[in-house]
C-alpha cells in the first residue's frame, strides 16, 4: 500500500519510490492500494495499473481524491483475477468486448462516473459478487441489480429507480435515494419510480431505508402486509420518519407486521414543520395497527424525539405489543428541560408488555 501527501514529498520522488519497490518485487501482486490527493499526470497511474494487471492482482484500490476525474485505462479490464475492487473519483467505461470480472466478490464505487446501463451490465457480469457498495454524487436514472450471490447492498445517491432481480440470497440492504438526509424534498419522479424491492429479497435480515424510499413505497399504496412475509428480517432502520404523516406511519407499520421475527427497530424521527401536524393520527385507524404484534422485538432505538403526540403514541404501541422487549432507548431533542421532563414522565407511566423492559433516555448530543 502506498499513501503519501504530495505536499510533503516531490511528485517525482514519490513516483520513483513506487516504481522501485514494484520493479524489485518478485512474484504475483495480490493486493495493491494507491491513495493520492494530488497527481499531475494520469499517465503514471496508467503505468501502475498496467504493471499490476500483469501480476495476477486480486485486490485493487484506487482513491484519487482531488483534481479531475481519472479515466481508468483498458488494462484494468484485463485484471480477470480480481476479487475485490474499490474505486474513487474515476470514470469507468469498459470496452465493448469486456465480459465482466467473473471472480469479483466485492465492488465499491465512490463518486465513479458510469452510465446506468453500463453499471447494470457490470454488476450482472460479476456472478460471484457478494458485496456491492455504490455512492454517487451524480444522478442515475435507473439501476438494475442482478446478483444471484449478492449478500449485501449499500446504495447512496440520487437513484431514481432501483430494481432487484435474482437476488434471493440478499441479506443486508441499505438504500438512501437522497444523499442529503437533512433535505426532506424528493422529486415526484424519484418518489413514483421507487421500485418495491422487498418481494425479491426473501431472506433479508437487515434493512435500512431513507425517507425518499419510504415515500416511494407509499406512492404505490400501502398494503396491510407485504406480499412476501420477511421471516428472516431481524433489524429495521428508517431515517427521517415523520410521525405526523400517514404515509410514513403506514409504511412503518406494514414493515413491522410483515416481519414476524423482528428483533431490533431504529427510527430516526423527522422534526421539521410537517411533524407538528395539527391532525393527530389515530393509530387504530392506520391499517394493520390495531392488531400488530412484535413478539420477538428486543430492542428499540428512537432517535431525535421531540415529544409530539404521534411519536408518543407509536412508542406506547411498541411497549404494549412487545412481550420480549429488553431495552428502549429514547434520544431526546426537546426545546427545554421542562419538555424533557414531560416526555420522560409520560413515557415511564406507559404499560409495558415486557416486565424486564428498560427505558433509557439520553440527550441528542450524548448519543
């Protein structure tokens, strides 16, 4: 691994060190990591990639953190022994005859420029791929993920549509359609085109979704339960959920009802203007809520709680329906000490189905 801040060493000196080490190396190069903050000539990176491509490289990482995007050379696509590939701030444009990395296990692309169809083709042409991580600062219209061996997927960025096909082994899913989680706006196109993935992940164990994806599910109409029961799902984490909006609560309840073996729930509440809706939701009216059961739930983390009536009603529901609950952590984000005392007083008086359930309170800045 080579890492050097070029402000502390001349460009020529650094490259000479790298070349000397590589030229004196005998045998295959199994792993190569190059992380440079500044580089005047991309042709020198080309030479390094060409060198490792002829030495049976299996684990390759390139982080080019500043300057212009680097277009990867054709020699990269001849690294057919690759098992792990991580790229940052690059342009990925495979040759038309490229047939994929047939041995690749993990793929990590961070701010990599690549066409939608090329990315979908690349993923489908890595049949052994287990771990996929995508972070995009540019908008991608649609992405089809085909992965018979995929076990973990993390997608963060402006993805307007994500479709999962042949992903029957996928266990961990994290999707953030809007990379700015503090910004609650989702375009109509992003919301309406969010594809319901949960029918194609029958063995999913852990699920993280942001506000935009929740809105995408709600856009199709929220059923009482999902068509496929998620028997293996143990952990759910949802971001920017507004307890004053019926869509948010309906999706949340639907996910809980469809996951009979759920053990942990983490909710990051949204406390913007819409959270203080004058119309307080009656949870008995939200379909599937009155007879909801979470018999295996053991831990609940409620983040950014300001003490609104809908928030407290949801916490009341979980306490009353969770006979195996061990811990409920409430992260408070109230305006005054008096508000915090009011919240604590109200919640500690609630009935608990689990005699061993502990309720802990922390300030937001203490978490």
